[in-house]
C-alpha cells in the first residue's frame, strides 16, 4: 500500500523533495533548479516528486527555496509541499495568516 508521504525510506539530510501536482509542474521546477542543483523527477500516487540535492555550501537552502517559490508563483499554485530533514513544510507565495490580536479593553 502506497503512502501519501513523498518518499518511503529515510532521506539523507542533503536532499529536499518538492511535491508537484503534474508532470509539467515537476519538469518546470527541475528545469529551473538545474544546473545549480542536481534534480530528478519521480512519479508518486497523487502526482510527482522533484528531488534536489543541496550543495556543500551551508547557505544553499535559501536560494533553492527562492528559486522553487518562483515556480510556485509563476504557475499560480496555492502552495507546494516540501520535505526536508524528515519534516514536511508548505512553500507558498502568500504569507501565512497572522494570528488574531485582541485589543486591550480600556
């Protein structure tokens, strides 16, 4: 039975996985990431996964996510789920809703 998780085996810490709803989205993301990052595309039950290897540079994650966000914005996607260090995150072009602040009663 397949899982909805991106991969089924533990990942090395130098790999980032991106969820893509269609092959065209996966291909656009992989194309935009190369040649700076080594990338590959794998099918999964509900779409596609783009795997990307981080480079040795300790500051490599931010530029990678900025490049991926360009695709999310360009294709007008609500968000793309990513997996990094065994945890799932959402990459979205719009900021997360801020918590409601209650005003002080005077």
